[in-house]
């Protein structure tokens, strides 16, 4: 209906009103079918931003990470903050469309997977090479593709 309305000259104010109605429906979906809600939110995000993370989706994906740390303790969520990652990677070159939230997910994924076998500096280097300096990967959205495949 919305596409048909837009194709036939619908006004912008009504288009935004329809977005509000859709947002309300999405909130209801979040309550009754969280997996479907997440799937639709990812599709909407990819449509709007390409294969790059927004803050909301990055935090949601990192929150789901779980791992055993060097001391044998079970951990959930971020290994590093977004600020720590920004500082640790400030001298690295990233494609212009890579967001700080792409980095947040990518470096935390590597940190949670390899914190028992590598030092933090090694994790940063390996994660950068794997996620952001991989010449044979066709898009700059490698972390997005990986996390989507894990859903």
C-alpha cells in the first residue's frame, strides 16, 4: 500500500504518518515474535544503511556474545567498549563506509573468540586483517554478512 501510494504521488506527510503506524506495529511484533522483529529490523537497516551496523543493532549483537575469559570466567557482552576500540584502531585505515559500530561488533567478536589464546594487541591486529583488510572479500560489510549468517 505504501509503495503504491508513493508511486501515485502520495504526499510526504502521509508517508511519514504511515511510517509511524508501521513503527507501532514493529513494537508489537518485538513483544510477540522477537526473532521476526530482529529479522525485519536487519532488513530495514540494510536497506537504509547497506551492510553496516547502526548503534542499536551493534549493541544487540554484542550483547548476545558469550565467552570464557583467560581466568576461566563465563562472560557475556562486550570485550571492549566502542571508545577502547576507537583508540586501539586510530592508526588503521578503514573504508569510508565502515562505521564505528561495524568495528565494535568485529573487534568484540574476535576478542570474545580469541581472548584465551592471544594478547589484546594480537587480537586487534588479527581482527583488523580478517574483517577489514581482507582483499578477497568483495564488500566492506564482512562483519555484517558473518553475523547475518549466524542468525
